[in-house]
C-alpha cells in the first residue's frame, strides 16, 4: 500500500458483451457448455489485460462475484484464475459478494472466501481473498463467523454501512429510532472489529461507505476510527476524491478508493487503446487519492 | 404444490464432512483440484439421495449457495447438477443466496439466477431457478432488477424481511422510527410485487420470514397480502408449524415451510438409515403443514 503509494482498487466487473478486443478469439461453438467455458476464458484474458494495464497504479483488485458467477462453474473458475493473476501482479484481492446469512451459513461463506472446507477426501481450498464485502442486515451473530474467519486468515471483512446507490437512502438512512440506520451499522462494525487490530492500528473489520455521499463520511469515520473504508462511487457514480479526506485520517491505508468502469471502460469515453486509457485513468486516480490521503 | 399436497421445502445445505455414507466412494486423491472435484461429486450424490428420499413429500428444494460455492468451480457445477436432479423429480428450485447489490450488479445476479448473459459467443445460461432469496438492505432501486427479472422469468424473488437468527433483532426489529425495520421491509416487498400477480393472486415478489418468531407473522401477512412467504426456522431452530397459519391465509400456496437439517440429518437423532429417516421426517412435516394450511 504505502510502497505502491496507492489507495486505488481496480474494480473488475467483467461484462462478457463488452470485453476488450484483445480478449476475444476464435469462432463461436454450438454447445452451451463450450460457450460458457469460452466466454469465461475470454473474461480471464480481459481481466488479465486490465490488471497488466491499470494494476501498477493500484493496490488491490475488487472482483465483483456476480459478474463471474453468472457464467456458472466456468465463471467461478475464471474468478479463481483472475485472483491468481492479481496476486502474480502483487495486488491484494477483494472478493465483492456482499454475502450475509444466518450463522451456520455465514461459516460456509467464510470457508468459500478465506478458508477451507473439510471433507471426506481432505480440505478444499476457498478463494483465498485478502478481504471480502459482507451484508450486515442479519445482525452481529451472523457477521461474527465472517469477522472471526477474516481475523484468523489475516484478511478483512468489509461490511456495508452506506452504499452508493440512490435507493440506499430508503433503508440505510431511516431514523432508527433517532439516528440513521447506517450509524447503527457503523457502530456494529466498530464493535466487531475492536479485538482484531493490526500493526497499523487498523482493524480486520472494515466498512463499505459510498463515496457519492461525502456529507456523512466524517461522522462515520468518527464512529469507526479503526476501520478500513472501502469507498465505491468515485467516477461513474459521481463522487470525487477531494471529499474523501476523512477516510484517511487514521492512516494512509485506512481508505481504499475503488473504481471499476471509470478505469476499465475509460477508452469508451476517451477513444483509443483500452489498455493505455485504463493505465492513464488508474494513474490519475492514484495520484489524486495519494494527494488527498497524504 | 396443490397436486403434491405439500408446502414443504427440502433445504439442502450439504456439509462435505457429514455426507450420507452412500455418497462416499474411492480413495482420497493428492491433487487439490481432484479433491475439490471428488468432493463436489460426492455432494451431488448426497443431494440426489436426499431428494429421492424426502422429495416425494416436498414441493421444492432450497439450495444453500454458500455450501456449494465453498467448493469453488466444482461446487458451482454441483449446484447446477443438484438443481437438475431436483427438476427431474418434479421439484421447484429455490436458490438461497441472499444476494443484493447496487442496480448494475443486481442485474448480474439476476442473470446468474434466472436469466442469461450475452457474450461474444452467444448467451450463457444461468441457474434457471424457480425462485431465489434476496437481501433488501440496498433499497428498492437495487431490488428492482431482481424483481423484474423474476417476473420476466416467471420466477419468484423472496426478500429477507425477518430472518430467524437471534441477532436479527438488532437491526430488523429496531424502531425505524416508530415501527420495526422489518415492517418497512415488508412494505417494500408489497410495493415491489404489486404489478406481478399470478393466476393465484400471489405475487412474484415474496418474503423470507423466520418461523421462530411467530408473534410477528400475522402482522407481516397483513402488510404483504400477496406475497409468498418462505418460512425457515421450523425444526432445528425451534419454530413449530402450528403457529404458521397466517402465512397460508391468502392461499394454500402462500407459505413454504423450509427445513434442512431436521430432514437431512434426521438419522443423527433417530438412528437408522439416513434415507428412511429423511423420508419420514419430510412426510411428517408435510402432513403437519398441510393440516395447518388447509
């Protein structure tokens, strides 16, 4: 993070209908299974090219699980391969699946994301993510298997606190009963993370806070002084880096600015080579964020 | 549903360390990929045996996505194969992943669950579920891609309203600002489902309401008169069928009682053959539920 002088997270939400041309190859097969496999392989090539182009300006990739799992088993294979490519390039892997379920099932998600699963033939390895996003609606007993598995694995669990979509206000901002629900979620994140502080003083339990609503950021940072904040919504969703300073107040590594389409689809706005455009967009965001965080 | 005289959903949360003996075969390989593949194949055999045993008393299976995806790509393959087995046995398939994300990503989840994904080689088919669970914390704009995809596919979108774990009270029951948050979620379900009513008068937008908190069920049913309610928490979590009558007030098909461990692990309590125990437990639950719903 500090070595890379970057707080930028490269979001990979691969859309098979909008892959970089370099990812495409060969004629279309007729068999549905082959179509899925070939599509998933093209997704990996697209992600590899995006990582090679934009990765040097970034500290992590954020893999949007929905975009992989819509390709079925080959998609899940592509997810694992993309994570390997990211690691080869020295990037951390954030699995963005926003999982959340009752405790027994939360344990299974933890196994999938940062653990192993015991079975009759030996352990099956999960994705090995460095961090993952989680949905806190089910409460602390449902989050606990995720946060403790993250702590054991040396990984981060990033809970949704205030998402960046317009409709988030309907629930996350409702007074509950006096202060907004997202403040209650922030307190939950802080409580769950108190016992798992790293050398930097930051906790393994973090939060997702939309960058498009900067007015609540300072208050949420006060409620979660030890949390790493994953900040989506810069770029395509209208947020700006300049408003994010409170995220970095505890530590330069306490905020992660994640951008997906504004990097990977930069060539659609600017024209030109996808890789060169992505590299430039990522570097621009890196420098702007580093300046705010420093 | 009515032909089968059953409202029972067979929950499949396969734990590779606790599969039925009939599912196991062969020695353990050394290669991690082979271990994952062999484990996933054993999971499918386990699920097939459970479906053959308990399926005749049930109307649907509920596949716990976490338990499959912890086995990686082979696990996702096992998920698809288990869904096929359920369909072969005339059962509906409920994909229980509790997904929820910002609108663009929610569309990708909809593709994974009930749609197809366009790509360079042709469409890739998703899981083809008959219904799926969804997490509503991100609000109505994030749910809309899921509910409309469900309506288009003739499938159901079942939103979490009141889950059955103890910690759910911390958030779902907080006054927001006057009435509990779960009532607000229930209103959201009702609004989102108004335009997608089937022949039975029931909507394609339903809700997950824990059966272990029957005191709120009648009130929630009033708020969601057209919703199909998926009712977890009977059996292992302490709920009883007798308290579920309000779920069925609009229609015998308006409530689905889902039980996982109390069916599949019945032999651990009673001793004896797993299949015979599962069949008996499912039939007992079917008869008890049918009596309450009729």
